C-alpha cells in the first residue's frame, strides 16, 4: 500500500517536472526548445516546436530572391510559440472578420507537432506536411488555427510550413534574375530541412506526405511534377485545388510586375532595377497594392480569371522548378495521390446572393463566363458567338435558361463546377492516365456542427436553397481542431454517438493511414476506398457514412468536355469571331 502511494507521489512529481522542463532537440542549425501541449483528447499530449527558422529572413536585399540557407544559431532557440505567417492581405470581399494586412516579412519558419520524442530508439513515425495557402495569397496561423490533436493521436507527425505568398512569393520577370516561384522554393528548402532533421523529432524522412489545400494544393501539384522536388516526399494530398485550374497561374507575369512597380511609383524596365527599387519599399505598401496590378478587363477579354501573382512557367535555367504548364507534362508521377473537393465549394463565392437573392438578376446580366481549364483560344468579347456560348451554358445549368432569383442553388452548382469541380476532375483524369501509382478520389459532403466556414457564411443568409453539403475548407475541421470553434469539439467528443465524431474518426483514419502506407484504407477494415481507373472514376463520398460511387456528375463533365472541344474547332488563330455571313 505504502509502496503504491509513494509511486503515485513520485509519478506526480515526475509529471510536473516534465511539464516545466524544456524539450530540447538538436537540429542541423542549432538546438531548439519546444513545449509539451495538452491535447483536446482526454489524457493525451504532444510536443510542439513552433516557428523553427529554415532559411534566412527574406528581407532587404534578399526580398524577391530565392531563399538562402540559414546560418544557424549558437544558444538554444525557444520554439514555444507560433510565429506570424508571411505578409499578406486578407481579401476584402470575405466575411471573415479580420481583414487587411497581417503577418511579417521575416517568416520562413516551420512548426512540428509530434506525439513522441525519440530517446534512443528510432521511432520512424510518418509525417504529414500541411501547406495551407488560400489562393496563394492568404496563409494560416498554423496550430493557432488548426490544432494537430487528432493527427498526432494516430502516431503521425504534423508539420506546417510558412512560405512567401502573393507578390512577395511570386513576383516574376521572365528572366533568370527574377524567374518567379520563390514561394515554391521556400517549400523545397523546408522539405530539405525536414529530410535532414525530422528523425530527431521521431519522424521517418522517407515517409513524408505533402498535403495542400486550395492554393496549397496547386503548389503541391507543381512539386509533384517538378524534378527539383523528387525524393522529398512519398505521397501527396490535393484538397480542393489543382494547378490545372487557370486561377492559380497568372497570365503575363512580367506585365503584372511592372504594373505593381508603377502603382508604387517605381520604374521597372529591367529585373535589376525592379529588384533595387522594390527591395526597400514597405511590405504593407506592396501587399496592399497587389490586386491593382491586374487589368480589370483581363478576365472578361480572355475568359480566364487569374490571381495577380502566383506560380509561373520559368525561362530555362539550371534552378528552374516549373518548366512547363502542368497539363503539358513532364509525365513522371510515381507517388500515390489523394485528390478531392467539397460538395458545395461555391457557398463562399455566392455569399452575397444568399444574403440578397435579388442580386442574382445581375449574375444573369453580367454572366460569369470563364473557362474551367486553360485553353488555347478565347471568344471575341460581345460577339454573337460569345453570347450564343453563354446561352448554351445557361440552357444547361439554369431552369428556363436564365439565372433565377428563386434558385441560387443553380448558380452555386455552376460556379463550383467552373472554379473547382471540373478542374479537379480534369486533373484526376490526367493523373489516372499518367501516373504509375494509385489515385484516390474523394468528395467531402458532410454538413454538421463543425462545418465552420459554412455555418459562419449562412448566419446572415436570407435563403439557404441549394446550400446542402460542405463549403470550401469545411473538411479541415474534421481533420484538425479548428480553434475558433474549439468549444463545439468538447461537446462532440463527449457524445460517443455524435455523427460529427464518426466523421472525424473516419477522416482522420483515412488521411493518416494514407500517410502511413500510401493506401487510405486501414488493414482489416470492412470498407475499401478503391482507386479511380480510366473506366470508372471511383470516388469516395464522405458523409455520415462512407460510400463508393462511380463517375459522379458525368453529365456536367461531359458538357464541358464537349463545349471546350466544339469551340476549339471553331477558333481561328486562337480567337472565335463571328463569320461574315452570320452578321
Ligand atoms: C493570424 O493571426 C493574426 C493575429 O493574431 C491575424 O491578424 C491574422 O488575420 C491571422 N491570419 C489569418 C489568415 O487568419
Ligand atoms: C486520358 O486518356 C484518354 C485516352 O486513353 C484520352 O481520351 C483522354 O483525353 C485523357 N484525359 C485527359 C484529361 O487527358
């Protein structure tokens, strides 16, 4: 009896000591001290090392340059707090309360959350690297936004990387001095750092799964196709984004760089003077003027909507990372890929129509006409052919051929197909055609208490017609602990019969098993997520239950396949104009 008591007392002391102790890991750059963190899951904990620098701060003369190796440090570096992400401007059109400038320029850091630290043994835990840059303009605040609690519980290490975004990450001038894609180079440098160091945190450097969401997924896809990233990861997950989507790869990057300089009253004749002029302007000035660098008519004229700054095809040079558009090859994909989308991705972009449905009359009049993938032609604006193509689309998507105020759901379907679903399905078909490894396709269709984005967006909606399913990024709150709604998790976790808990368990199992073995279905499971094939696009529908379906929305895919092919045949020198005899 006495013995047991003593034991408990000693054990208690031991715990307290450990909580106050530093957890020190020696990396190739120097020692760092992390913290032990209590998980939201009962009696669970993990270790966090946050804001570990992996490159020199890209400030002053280093701004707009490829990342440079960090020189390291002598003392123990405290890595107990999240650091700010890279400088960015939250889009003014979104309802998320905080908008405007945030972040800082000295931002090239990564964070590691591990369930265990090695003492003498090799733990060899699989690693998921989460790259989360919404449209490559907004990033996240790592674990301050998305807690790793569920992932680490499965004995998987989670890593998040801050990389440069917007013009600070993607300014390009089409020459060797300023080839663009530094935001991607940052990620490659971070992955190289992990390769050398992740074992010291219990990780297996040969089992790294790269996971990207939105713009982050486009970035992962470019890495998947880049020779410069070979061997740095062994699986890839693309959530709700693909570089096949024209949005992520801007047209005419050089013009945009010059336009940005001009707005800032600097000249930019050559990349040298652009670099010299812009290296010392405040990043707030740069970031807040970015969106003005796009010619407002560009999207309409060419029927492509793109970001002002994003990944580009670089001129040939030895350090080039992206040497061709993803659809043009090279075809050399040998890692398993998971790719998918949420069932109602467009709830956010249609928010104003859900609040004020009468605005849908404007959506009908100024109809959004852009191509869902890059094509090598466009319509002459306001030609008869242009309007007849619009009519064809409206006939297909809208009851009686026009956008009705009473049916916002139709507009939701149309915009989601155009901007998310068709590009992703197209990317999936490319992968199935080209890859030597299995490709797993999913759609996240669950709507519950933890769909943070959707529930927030619909708070002030006047109509919810057509808003079933999951909005963009809703799936993240079933993989991570979304901090703004942390309280809701307590309730969900306490109720064993909760549907939300079931969805969390399913998602986390599939994602972490994919990280462990390259196959999302755990061994001995009574359910199998089969890979997609050319004949059957097997797709896992994730809702309260898991269900395999084939060739989802085949009619909508066929509509766009046929539409794109039909008009391509009519284009002359890349333009569709009215023929004389039609006038
Ligand atoms: C990150 O946190 C900072 C300050 O806490 C905030 O200003 C910023 O908007 C956050 N970023 C995002 C993308 O939520
Ligand atoms: C996939 O390959 C088939 C022929 O095997 C081809 O018809 C189809 O266009 C390809 N799909 C894509 C998206 O490249």
